[in-house]
C-alpha cells in the first residue's frame, strides 16, 4: 500500500530525476521545447531576476550570517526551486494544469544554542499556492516569499518553530559567474546554467528560533544566487561542494567543485572573486586549491561530510581556513528533492592580499549521503 508520505517521496524523486539526471538524454533535449544554456546571453534586468519558464530548472537561493544585539550568531537559508515537468500543458486555459512544481527549503542555525532547524515544502503552481513572476524577482510558496523592490529584497518565511522577516539591501552590483553569466557544469552540450549573484546584501529584520519564543532583531550580511538551465549535470557526477564567503576586507569568494564518481574533479569546476568595488574575476579550477582538513559523520544518514577546509588562491593571495559554526547542519529533503545534503553557516580566518582577514558565509555539500550519480 502506498501512503501519502511514500507518494510524496516518489513524486519528489521523479522531479529530482527529471531535473538532474534526465538532462543528459532525451528528456532535456531541445526537442521537448526546453531551451538549453549554450552560450552567453544578453541580460536584461530587472526582468532576468524573475522566472525563466523556457528553461526546465531554476532556483533563487538566499543564505546569510546574522547576529542579534547581544552578539549571538545565527545563519539562515531560504531557497526556492522551480522545476518544469513539461514544456506545455494539455489545457492552457485551465489554471490548474500542472506545468511547474515549486519546492522551498528553510533553515535557521542558532550558533549559541548549537541547534539547526529545517523545513521543506512542495506544491504545484496554481492560484494562491506557488508561482514566480517573469518581470522581476517575486517568487512564493504558500507564505514563504521573496520579493524584490528596486534595490531591496524582502524575505518572509514562517512555520510553528521558526520565522524570518528580512530586508536585504544591495551593496554591490550583480555578479556574473563563468563567462558573462554562462556557467559550464560539464563537457556535454547544454551542460551549463546561467548564473548570477548579489554577493553583498546588507541585512536587517527579525527571526524567531525554535527556542526563542519571541522575535529577535538581527542584522548581518546575505548572499543571493540565481541560476537557471535545462541540462546541467553529467551522469557521472557524484555531487558538488559550493562555498559563498564574505571576507572582512570587503571581498567575496564563490567556489564550486563538481565531484565525479571516480573521485576526481570536473574540469569545469570554477569560482569567482568579487572585489570591494564590485568588480569580479573568474577563477579556473587550476587557480583554486581546497584541502579537506576534517570530517563530520551524520548519525542519521550515515553521510560523512568534509567539515574544515583550507582554501588557497595564490593569484589573489588568499589563504583561509573555514569551519562550520555548528557541525550538524544536514538537511533531509527526501520528501521534496529526494536527497540529503549539508548546507550551513561557516566562519574562518586567514590572509587576503597579504592582510589578516576573518570570513563568514555558507557552504553546500551534496553527494556525501549517497552519490547523486547512483541514487536513482
């Protein structure tokens, strides 16, 4: 007998399979209508902060490091995914016809109390349920939402255990990763995405944690990634490590390392360094060294994750060591995306351009609690 939980899990697995593993074959070919990321595009903002329904997969990814008036530290993640199930619907006039599914993940890390709380949601697009506008950034899933108004992004999310209401104000212009925002993820045709970020967002507002009871006034810095495409991952990819770091000298650093099932790194792995004035530079894999210094094993999933890293970029005189602020920041999202992954707040210190710096940010680790390349 298939119960409601099993049905949700199977549906989530189907979505995730279509999203990432169907992309190498006929499901993600342009024969089915979906456009592929094949070359740099002509960007048009604010329209390109919004949805791109001509591409199969899209996400709006917010992470941030916060502190309250007493100096207590927190982290948060609020992510919205749009997954196209089919390019056209059978009944265009029917507002309930299923074309896209929306997924959202919401977490709060309370560093002082050493706690991590997560939630996940999934819904078809439909009136009052979930959607994303194409004219600008406005995406929602029930009462979780992100809405851009000029130079400010408003975030809202809540459940019975936690809540956030944040205002994110742009401090630097949009950053284009890869080749003018065209970010390669593999050697195959269309194995790429269009990828932009706001790496420096002044953040104010309030959160509520599971133990706080009342709202806590916070401030800090956030990072916003926006990515879309139709054929991003190769079949032999095990997972990826993503770093989004704020350095105290005003620089930001993004690195993504694509791990293959043979334990080598995909040559398309790369990064971006953002300077205090907002200018940015692409980093090739050969420019980057990330050494794993320690591991943490999850008692729930059995996954063994890296949990301390030394990152060196000789050309930029960067040498920093980074570690999680809370060891257990693992998300079990098998009811929405079908996977278990680690994503959490980190901090560290080292040198940048010959000067001592501190750093903070977020790290995402996938494929350590079961290879993505062999899970389905």
